[in-house]
């Protein structure tokens, strides 16, 4: 399996993490999950999580994605009106 390096831009004391994952989609999913956990940690400490970001690099050192607060926690519109979501 390919290896991916995760760098945490706003957490200066955090060392990069290297993980073996199935592919780019798995690496992005891992980064989104880690972002959600980091946001919870920041909020519990009353810190602003909006500047958090993680860069993902492939084995060759190429940047393949950046996962930031906005890419994980965005406003989305429901495709159905709220009344359609209430069971009858």
C-alpha cells in the first residue's frame, strides 16, 4: 500500500504522520476524520479551530490535497424541504 505524509500546519508541536493507506481517497478521508477530532479538541479548550489545516503528500513528496476547517465543516443545503424529512 502507498504511504502518505500528513502535515498539520497550525499545530507547530505536531510532527508529520506517515500512514500506509489504500489510496488518495482513503488519505483524504483519514485527514477529514483527524480534522473533525482536532476541531473538537480545539473547541473543548476554547480555541479557534477555523485556521486548522492538514496537507497530504504522496510517497514522492507531491502535495495531493489540503484539508482545512472549511472543507470539512461547510454549510450544506438540504435537497428536500425540512417537512419532507419528518416521518408521518
